[in-house]
């Protein structure tokens, strides 16, 4: 659901012709109508791949996303029920371009949809474009028992402005009982992206005190 919910308007509209807008609205409407079909396919794929989690998003960001969260919770509820019947947990990712971008928005959606089969895919730096300090400020707002997966952006471990204190984050989440996965999502593109992935993984393992072996 990384598209605009039908009936909503982008927070920052891009210039588009009437024809292009009509095509976009038609495409988004079709995607929305097929949402349960899509979640069924995702659940099926998860079972094939041996995972018990599926990631979802909260539609393209509008000017006042908090006001839209109750509607988003209503839309997600039958998806969560379907996933639960298959022993699959849906995790909503905070994404800067979507209605759930910050820890505050994550926490609000968790309150609206309290099912244990609905949780958080925390991409910790994705709230930064909206002025969030990911740790400790953002983390403090999250319901710790609802975090099911964590993304580590390469820029958050290497020498970039987004760099975070991952040793402190690992320690805090361990104390809070987190037993899920941390995944590297490098997001450093261009000619050096392969090397950046190795550099980021090397730094993660250095923080954890483990050796790095390049395949």
C-alpha cells in the first residue's frame, strides 16, 4: 500500500497533467480494490520463503496524516485478521513518504489496531525528514513489544549525517527484550553501492565485536 489512498491528496502534489492524474487515480483505485488479493499473495509467498512476517505501508502521505490513521486502521484490520488466520504477522514500516513516517505515528497506529498479529517494521532513520530524532527520542515512543523487525540504513552506521549510536540502540533493545532481526538496507546508491554494503556490514559487526568475512 505504497500508493495514495483513493479520495486523498498528496501532502506535496507534483505537477501533472489532467490525463496523467486520471491515469494515476485509476491505477491507485485498482490497486486498492485488489488489496486483499495482494495480501493473500504476500502471505503465500511468506510461507514459501519460510518467514512469518509480511511488510505493509500506510498509503502516500497527506497533509494531516494523524487524522487519516483511523481510516487506515479500518482498512488494515481485515488484512491483519487474514494474516493471523495463517499465523503471519503484518508489520507496518515507517516510511517518510507515507502516512506513518515517525515513531509517534507508529505508536498511534498501534493503539488503533492492538492485535498481536500487527506490529512494527522500524526503519529508524525514516522519520528524520520530518524532524524526528530516532534515538532515544523516537524509540522512547514505541511500544517495545510490537517491534517485529528493524532496518539498518548504511548511512546510519557509516560516516554520514544520518549516523546513529547503534551500540546504544542494540543495548537498549536487548534490555527491552527484543529478539527479532536487524536487517541491513544499505540505500547508498551509485558506483560504490556494493562496496558500501560491505563497509556497512563490516561496521555493524565491528560494533557487535564480531569478525567480518567477505564472501
